[in-house]
C-alpha cells in the first residue's frame, strides 16, 4: 500500500454490522449507486491500540499485491484509505456464509468436506504459500505472549494455581516457570525461523472462509473464498505450520467449543481463593463436550484430516514440538482476554501443550 495518504472512504450507509472488534468495525454497506460492499474500518481514536490500524494496512496491502492467479481466492479489493481512519472495501459475497456455519449446520457430508479441504490445501500450499523474505516476527511474538500470560496467571486469584507443577488430563506438567525456561533454551523456537518461510494466510479459521449457503451443485465445496488475512499479531509470513495449526485449532471443534463453553472441566471446584488451597489436588481435566448438540457438526464430519494429509505431502511430517508450541501460543494469546470457563480451558490447553512440546 502506498505511503502517501489515501482519501477517506466513499459515503455509504451501514446495512448490517458483521463484527465490532477491539480496533476495527466490519459491516455490509450500501453506496450511492445502491450496490453493496463489505467495509473494514479502524475505530481511530476509539481503537484499543495502534496495532489495529497497522493490521488493516497490512490486510489491504496483502489483497492489493496478490498475483492474478490468486485473486479469485479472495473478494475483490474495491477501495483503500489511510487518513483520519484506516480501512478498505471489498466485494460483498451475496448468498455466502462462513464455513464455520456450514460445519455447525451440517450442510456438507464427509465427501464434500474432504473435497473442500483438498481444494483449500491445493490453493494454500501450492499457490498462496510462496517463498517469503519478510523479517520473521513469530518467535518474538510467542515469547511476549507467553510472558504476558504468565503475568496474567500470577495476578489471577482463581488461575494462579496453574503456575505450579500439576496434572492435566493425567499428563504431569512442570511449573510454568520451568516450562518457559526449557522452551527458551530449546531449539524449538529456532526452527520457526528456519526454511521454509512462506507467505501465510495468517488467520486460517473456518470462519474466515466463505461458501454459498445453498447447494450449487457438484462444484459447491470448491467455491471457497478466503477473507481476513494476517493474524491479530500481524503474522502474514513465516513457517507454513502456522497456517495448519490455526486451521486445525478450529476445524477439530476445539475453538468453537471453547468460545461457546461447550466444555467439561474438572479441578477448579476445589481451588481456594488466596493462599488456602489445601483442598486442591492439582489434578485438572478439560475436554470438549461431544454430547452437546452444538458440537455435532464437528463430531459427525471430519473437517481437518484431509488438510493434514496434504500438508505432509507438501512439507513432510508435522514437527510435533513446533505444532504443540503453536497450540500453546494460540491458547495463551486468549487467556489474557477471556474469562470464566473459556479462560480456564485456554489456560489448561496452554500448559498441557507446552509440556507436550517439551516431551516431543
């Protein structure tokens, strides 16, 4: 995106709010000629921080610089601006829904879900993942995120019990301080900066993919459109495992279960506030509640195995230690901004995944 200031967005009337985020707002808008588009715009002075505008600039540049053969993977970029506010307009995909809804409503059978994954994997691993020379950002972000989460747990009266040696789902887990010391000394982090470094989608969740809401024939699973590239942390390039880890964190049902608190959690009922924790056995469990009706779309249809098969075809076997560290990082990033059972599950996921990374 050019460094010169771009004009403000064209006048438009908001038709439907899609997302009201910490630092940006996404809505369907109608312009003077009656046509609709989707507008992502920063909140300016009302933003939670300057990184929101940086991310919108990065997203707009990402879409503006796509190669011709990849433009059909995303809605068309219609306008960008960087003045009093920062943002961009993209084409409105009328009649489309996000693939998370497709999964929850069980609109696809297993064959269709496999075809969609095959199409996504081919476009992602063969075309979108081009070599990148961008400065790697992930390792420093992992360290900063884990540190912030450590501080959050230290200051949280109900979660500080997770700082010590505990057991999670029968896995012995070292103290968080020991885990982080081992992680920082281990070669795991360095492997994220090694080859291959590629352009990523960066936020590859099922909710950031669109499909027609109605069956449009045999080609329905291949009418996939990606949206919202670049992770919240500004990650748009790096090791390809980042995209697979993000994809699986949602496609396995784990992220929807956490967000909606469709969870089974044990161990916190005995935790005492303050220093009186004699009733706590230091044994914790967490799991997805697969009996919950809302989780049947992820229980009955496998939305992830075909994608992993394709990843291994292109990049070789998954590095388990790197993968588990990514899962710990994704969970840690949300511990500091969630609460209740979701926060408990995120913290347990982070601690268990850190241990699995070290034990791999």
